[in-house]
């Protein structure tokens, strides 16, 4: 028995080494020190969203500060509540720590975090499938196959590396499934493993992509129900385990979950309807199971031809759990079609939570995981196929498929011969699929006869990796053939530096639609009224995008002093102080001649009862924004009704704390270029003062006549409560783990 255990350990070590080698090979161009061979992730969401936010996170954390508010994008946002910021995601803290110990925050810092999560994903999938197929002599091979498929298939190597939160949220799913598996091996469910599943699910939520984590949560709950039923644990045991799972998951991520729920209720996502959320795969994307790249630049449904063969083996052989994973794959596939399928019309209304998210094609994550697990179950079932006739029949079907693919490739060859420019890509894709199918047939004949030997097992893994790597490695939609140091400079461009050199002392914003772009305000420390974070506060977004490119009203209300524009003249008086370019062409940097300050006193007010009324009032050509303020509730102070000389200046400005000195000869309303959001508190001369909503989404404070000191502090209660809940959960889990280890 000890000898068998040592042999199993030996195989596990070999499999883990194989996974590490495959990982190094797949990402070798990100690791190599040879500059001529280096590649880097393309600019886009990775650079403009995640890297820029990561830079802000690094800057604050390395100074020992928790970034609760970010003033540099979207006119100001609650950073702690923006899920994709992943403020408390533990691996991000590790990345920040290593960056601080090294050369600081670089583009490569986040690239390495991405690659580490791919390796983590494969190792956790190996662990889960290894335990799932433990009774099979081919367990190691099955687990290794599932790990390779999920790590280097079309889903993980497609858009998730660029939309980093998607990848990081998905990577923890196998660990959560492993917890459920171990917790339900006996009729009496094991709470410690259910807690592990909840903790892994909580890490997924902390990673910052709620839609992916929501899909994962449904799968984990369904797997718990299935395993509890199979173990005959009873509904009470299942309900108790599900409650424990949910409490641990919520407790783990409460520090960002509670603020995130509050934030989501006030964003533009809340107002989106079915039409905006029903997008998904077109039916033609199903062809990419066999012909990856034939429909779109990414192929999230692609798991490789060998995987499809073993999926069929698992289903025909009725491998344990195969029906469950088939059902998951089918439901997820139907949902991923979005409104292109009638299924989504039902799921949108019947399944809680799905109506919060766009991009239903992201359910491909469940399809990919299910098929990887089914393929592993198929391999583990091969040893029961001792019947030579069944093996011959399976190979015969595969030979027919290979012939069909060869015929399709030949037909496309004829079309390519007639018109190379029109058919070249499809001909290449079909030829690759036909060649792989033929190679798989040869390997399968060898493997089916002698599956216990090492050589056919290595050959099988080799052909699986060959197909996946040939299709997905160095994908042009993901990688540029340039070093990371050339991808994006941390030194501000000349146009940005010209604004940073402004030293007049009062805070101001810019309109960075051109020249600055994306979330680079966070990268360079420049307050931009725009940004690409998908979560916009409802009022600020309406103001900023009332006119997409030329918006004097937004410039006024957000205290914009500089405008990066594709025009050499604006609709308001300005001076061009620099000219540069960006990927869209020439950029003129304008300095407005009479910008509104960050804080301004008003003595006349218009009172409105809705955001829509406020927008209509401000949109009237007769409205003059410097004459009177638009507020959403009657003032408590009596205003003079006429302009009066007063002053308000910012004496200190930090993301979560702003102080102002005010001198007003009469009662006034202080208008602030600060979004109106829960968590901001005002103290006038040390006493609490109410912050009132104005302009459909900004903040004002009533100021009595006289000299005053106003302090604004961002201290959201949802963060304080969530932090306490998460702290208690993490400490409780740590103590429980230490106790278990001590007892052993």
C-alpha cells in the first residue's frame, strides 16, 4: 500500500512539473530576457482599465493607505466599491508587495499576475479532477488533461487575460468544487470542506468580476445539491451546508461586496433593460468547437478535438457525474447565446441575478470547465472499455469525422485556389482541424490499446497541447511583439506633463477624451471627468455625456480647466497651449480662459424635484450656470437672492479628505465639483453639515454668512461594516485551520 502511495505521489509530481513546463512554454515570450523575442499584452482593457487602476492601487497601498475613493476618473468614483478595482484581492496585494520590493509598478507586474493565475487555474483543476477520479488508474492522466484543456483552451486564452478580473474570478472555481467534492464524500457532510468551498468562492468575488463569480456561485450551489443528493445526506444537511457556504463566501468578500452593492444601485447599470443585456454568441459560434477562429477573433467555446472525443466516451460510457456536467454545459451554452436563443427569455426572468449583467457569452466559462471535466471523466472511463469492439466502434466514428473534416478542407482548398484573398483564413483553419483530427486518430489507436503505458499517455497529452497551443499561443488579438517596457510608458506624455506642470494650487479636472484617454488619469494622477470604468454614477454620466465630445456644461460643473480635443477650436473661449497626437490623430490641448473653480459660492437657487428636470433646466439656452445653482431640495437658509462677493478655496486636497476655507458676507450655497454619493460627510467648523444633491448628481453644502472651515471626508458605512465582517470571517477561518492542523 505504501508503495502504491509513493507511486501516486511520483505521478502527481510529474504531472505538476508537466503543467509548469507547459505554462512556461505558452508564456515564454512574456518571460524571456531577450528583448527581440519579447511580447506583451496589447493595449485595451488590460492597459486602460486594469493596469491604470492597479497603478493607483499600488500608489496608495505602498504608502500604507486604503484607496476608498478615486478622484482621477469618471469625475470621481468610490474605488473600494468598483468591483474591477479588486482593492482587497489578496493576489493583487502580493503583486503590489513584489513590485514595491522590485523596480516599482510596471506593465509587467500585472502581466505576471495574469500568467500566475493561469498556472493557478491549471493546478487547481488538476487537484479537483484528481480527487474526482481517484478510483481510476488513469486519474493522473485525466486530471492533467482537464488542467491543460482549461488552461490553454479557447476560453482562458481568449479575452480573459485582457479583462483580468474575468480570468482571476474564474481561476478559483476548481478549488470551490474541490471543497464541495471532499465535503460530500460521506452521508454526513463535512463543514470544514464546505467552508473551503465558500472561501474559494469569496476569493472569486474579491477578484472583481461579479458576473463570472455569479455563474460560479450557481454552479457550486448546484454541485452541492447534486452531491448531497448522491450521498443521501438529506435536505436539512444540504440546506445547512448551503447556508454555511453562502455565509463564508459573503463574509470573505464583504469588505468590497457591501460597498459594491450600494454603488451598483446608483450606477447606470441599474437602468439597463433586456435589450441592452441580451447580447450573446450568435449560433454560428458553435462551429468554433471544431473550427476555432472561423467566426470571431476569439473562440471561447473551443476545447480541442481530443476533448470532444473523450466527452463522448464519458457520456456513452455513463461515467460517474457525466450527466451532471453535460447538463451544466448545455444550460450554460444555451444561456451564452443570449437573446439569440429563447432560453435566455426564460432565464432572464426566472433565475435571480442574471438581469444585472450584460455579455451573456461569458457563460462560456461554465461550458469550458464542464467540457474539461467531462473529457477527464472520459479518459478515466477508458480502462472499463476492455471490449475491443467498443474501442473499434469509437475509433471508427472518429475516422469518419476526420474524413469529413478532410473533405471540408479540400472543398475550401478549391475555393482558395479560385480566390485566395477571400478563402485563405478559412482554408487554413479547416486544414489545421483536419490534420489534428488525423493525428488524434493515430494517437487514439495507440492509446486505446495500451492506455496503461507511459508512452501513449505522453503522446495523448502532446497532441492535446499541440492543438491548443497551435491555435491559441501568441494570439494576435492578445499580444504585440514588443517588450512590455515599450507597450505603455509610466512617464507622462508631453501633453499630459504640460497639464501636470500647472502649479496654481487649486484642484481642477481635465476632459481627457482625446490625448489622455481610458483610465490614464489614474495612471498619471490627473483628475479626468471621463474614464472607461463600466460603472458610472447615474448623474455624472448623464452630465458628462450629454454631449459626447464638446460639453461646456460638464466642463463648468466638473471644474474642467484643460480640454484634450481633436479640434483646434472649442465652443468656449480657450487657448491652445500644446499640440500632440494620439492613436486617432492630432490632439490640441486647450486651457479654458475662465474655468469654474472646484468650489464656488451661489446666492440664488432653482429648486427641482428630479434629475430629469435638472437636466432640462440646465439644457435651456437661457440658463446661465454662473448666475444660480440648481438643487434638489429647498435650502434651509434664507438666500439673499442676489450675487454677493464671497470666496471659497481648497486648502488641502486628498482622495478621501478635502478641506476648504470659506468667507461669505451672506448666506450661500457652496457648489462642489464632487459627485453626490453616500459616504461623503461634511463638517462645518467641526459640526456635521448636510450634503445636498445638486445638478442631477453633484454635491453642495449650505454655508451661513461668515468665515468657516469645511472638511469633507469619505468614510462609507458599508465599507466599515463590510471590513468588520470580513475581518471576523478571515480570523475565524484562520483560527479554525490552525486548530485542525494542531489536532493532526
